[in-house]
C-alpha cells in the first residue's frame, strides 16, 4: 500500500489501574483508528528509556477504510409507528437502517431531545444524524 499523508491527533491518558491509553485520530474522518493500552512500565521503557519496539499490552485498529477521507454529515428523518411513551428503540434502529441511503451510516443512539417528534400531519417521526466518508 502506498504511503498516505494525513493530519492526525493523539491522546495519551493514564488511568489508576496502571494503564496508559494511547489513541490516534484522523482529523479528516474524525475517527480514532488506533487504540493502544500500555502498562506504566512499557510506556516508561518506550519514552524515557528510549527502548525501541516496546511491546504493548493491547492494540486495536478500526475504520482504516475511512482514514484520509472527509466525513460528511446529514440528517435522516423517517416515520415511525406510535410506540407509546417509552417507544421501541430496537424497532426504531431497524427502521433507521432501512430508510438510510446507501453509503451512509445512521447514528442509532436517538439520545438527543429532538430525536422523536410529532409532525404537523400528526404522525410520529424519528430524526438522527447520518454520516459517510468520501
């Protein structure tokens, strides 16, 4: 694979359970694509003792297909059955995926205040953010 130059950001956080969490984020896509956990000893060996090829406790990569691509956001609004006061989140998530345009990914937390509403026509609707990477 050819080298790709990206704008990146790094977070390094320590926790009280002897772990150092390192995350690398691609600014264009807004995605964390590398997460590593190191023990305090591993981190000190890598940084202070300048020990190359230091082992890490755990490493995960994800969403590599999005790295270097710009994130585009939109809004998806779709009709839902009247589920009553508490609603039916499982069914709403299924409907979000069903109504989402190809190539887009819906947020399915529905946690914002405006996620559910009654339209001027008296029907119930759900609203969520959708994203794609181009």
